[in-house]
C-alpha cells in the first residue's frame, strides 16, 4: 500500500514524497525485516536527492577513508563557539538527505556494515557544509561510534559524542533525541563507565522513545536495559517478568525485529531459572534453537545468529559446559564480535570466550588444548586492551589472569588471583562474577586434592547462584558437591 501511495504522490509536494520514502525504509527494516530492500530503496532515494553513494566496495572504502581523515581534522576545530555559529538548514533537499541517511543506518548495519563509515561521513559533510538539521546531533554521535569501534580512536569518539550533547542542550530536537542518546549509551558511554550505571539510562530512553512515537528505539532500548540487567546480576525472576511484558508489547507495536532479540534472552533466563529441561540449548516454551539457527543461516543473518550464540556462550560459562563454549568461541567468536560491534555484549562475549578456552586448555586429555590456549589468550588480550578505559573489563581481566595462571601451573598465583576477584566482586555487588569466581577457585582446590576448601568455595557459589535466582545451576552444582568425598580423586577438574 505504501508503494502505491508513493506512485500517487509522484506529482505531490517534495515534503510528502520524502515523508513516504522515509516511511517505506522504516517499514522494510523494522516491520518486514527486509533490510536488503531497505538499503536498495535508500540508495535510490539518496541518488534522487543528489547524494550518490559509490556502488563498488573499493569506492566505498576510498570515499570513507578520505572523509574520515577530514572528519578527524574537523574534530579539532569544532568547539561550542563553532557549533553556535552554524546556521539552521532551511534547504529541504539537505534536510531530506539527512533524514534518509538517518533512516538507513540500521539496514546498512544489518546487511552492509562496510557502508557505515561512509554514511557517517556523509551526514557529517552535510552538517559541516550546510549547518544544523534535526539529525545533526545523531550524525556526531554516529561518527563517534565509527571512530571508537572501527578505528579504536576513543578520544575522537568522545569528542563527537560531546558535540551531540551540546546540540541537544541548545536546540532540543525531541523527536530524534531518544535515538541519538541511545546510540551514545549503547555504543560509547558503557566503554568508559560501569555497565550497571546504564540501566536507568536505557529505561529512560525507552520511556522517551515511546512518548515521541519512536517505538523502534523505545523497544530496542528496553531490550538493552534487560540485557544489561542480566550482565549486571539483577534478579532473574524480575528480568523474566519484564521480558514477558515487553515481548507482548512488541507485537502490539509491530516491532518484530526487537522481539527476535528478546526471545533468546528470555529463553536463556528460563534455562537459568530451571523453567526449561535444557541448560545450554535454547529450546523451550519461548523458542526452538534449531529452527532459529536454520532460518537465520538460510538468510545469512549474522546479527540474529550472534544473538543466539552469545546466549549459548553465556549459558556454557554458567553451567560449566566449557567444551561447548570453547567450540562456539572457535567457530562463532569472531562473527559475534563483528555483528555486535561496539555493543554492551562485546566485552562479555570476549570474556566468556577466553574463559571457556582457557578452562578447556587446562584439561590434559583435550587434543586441542594448544589451539584453545592460543585462542583464550587472544580474547584475554582484547580484554586487557579494553580494561585501560573500560571499568567493566577490570574484573574480567583479573579473573582471566587467575585462569591463565592455573593453566601455566602457577596454582598459588591462581588461588590468590581468584581470592582477590571474590573480594572485589563482593564489594561491588557483582553476584554473578562472584559466584563464578568461587566456583572456578573450587575447581582449582579440587585439582590439588584440597577437598574441604573446594567444597567451601562450591557452597559459597551455590549461595550466590541461589541469590541470583538460577535454580537450575544451584541444583546442578549441589549434585556435584554431594558426590564429593573426603578421599575424592585430585583429577576432578570441572563440575
């Protein structure tokens, strides 16, 4: 019906035609989940507006590289005074270009991420050349995302994020504000601030998005709120209840794409709570893992595949299925990090991948222990690099250092390392990490035949998992503890 409406508006005014074109891109991407079609339509619309994007990959890379160099130079001269002197754009064509570029960010992110730097460059070009549009603040934070996560330039990324906030303070732009602040907090802010501090930010963005009619940003922010809540160790029962509520509303608001993000998260929580017969398989009342994977593989949808695999990896760590976790890290680790670039789950994925690989490498019977050791160290190096600015990675690095020490046979260092992690996570209220550290320390004690200390750490871990609300994990670990005898073999490594 929208396409027919476009034909009927062929002789109508510019603004009506642009409004319908924008709506078509949104429908393709958010409702029909046809991002390829959204990209094609957006490129055609931009060409009609005089903004022709290169068609070849080489052309895209060259134009993006040239533009980004210019953007980095301009970052030095963009001050509050400079922003104050930029005129308000009245040319409807330039406003239209920014509107369509804004609409096509997510479709490009989903199917042609190599275009993202160029999209950011084009948005910045319009702003710097023509002046302020309602999308100028988003163009700055989007450019900050590109510099931070495509080029590792955190300083330049921060500068552009600050420019976004400055524009909001001056001009407001309420309609685009939720989407812009979501970009900042989901891809930039959490890299230098504690993840737990993001919870209220995401919830506030959800409310503001719904108030201005931006349900896509609203529900996406709600999803990030609940994902961050899981990583921050919030009670599982509460997360479960919220997910069920939000999923119902995604149907009412036709936000099926966000629902596909929420389903693996809900099934993961159900597995943890013992509401499913499975532990690391995402199959239950919410979804069927094999059906989802088959469907996403047929569509070659790397983003949705990453949402399934990162939940499985999380469950592998909690339930101690390190062999499966190491296999997922080997096959899907790089794909997950690429698909989730800049998101709050990136450090968590790298931490879980490293932990699984290092844990498996400790097993002398594992034929691939050298390969897993190498991969585990690779992901640990990522965490070490990020920990210089990211406080969320500090605990991860300390835990991986203890695990690495155990792998190298430095057991006193490993024990002391895990004891420090337990103290730090306890002070910070990080229930999940504290439970995991106690459990891993218990396996080290058991490996040296120290049964009493091993049981003590396992029982501490059981208390913490119970506090978190993971009935399934509590039962599994308790069964393992019940099998331990005073003369247990020192060969027991995993639970």
